[in-house]
């Protein structure tokens, strides 16, 4: 489903889930290499819409990741083994982001750092942590 389904434990979220929708690339040969995704949901909170707020995730080549956090571009290494995923130290531009876009970007980067596995379901990519 593309609808957010928050997971709550004792009233507080305990896992990180990021839902993205494919917007480019073909995953026939390799599941993520050459694909581009748009952030649709961030830990069950939805996303900030509007010009300059779109967050993306791209896998331009094996072992590399890039995209937009919301207003800043980022890039770095990624390790993918089976359904396991680990983002390395990400570099990013340092533009000042207006709120609430800046808060979304901070949460998105934190979710990428915490991601441990991924699942593909048609045109959807879900990243999740412990």
C-alpha cells in the first residue's frame, strides 16, 4: 500500500520506516542500481509538499547513493547485500532550509542513517530500521 501505516509500541514509535515511490530507472537487472525514488512517507508522518521540498533517493551506480534531502543535495556510499542496506557517511550541500522543510530534511537524513533493510513492492521502496 502507499498509505502510511504507523507502528506504535506503548504509544511511541520504535522503528524507522521510509516509503518512496519509483520515479525513474529499471530494476530488472539489479534491484536498486540505476533507480530514482521520491519520498512519499517518513515514519508515518507523510511529507511536506511544494516547490523545493521534494526529497529523493537515487542509486546512480553500485555502491553509490545521491539525492535531495528536501532542499539540500546529498551523496555518499551505500552497501546493499540481499535485503540489507547500510548508508555510509553522507555528504550534503549546506543551504539554509526554511521550516518545516528543514525539519523534514533532518528526519529524512536520520532515517537513512538508521536504515537496515529494504523491501521492494512494485513501484514502492520501503527502508526500515531495527
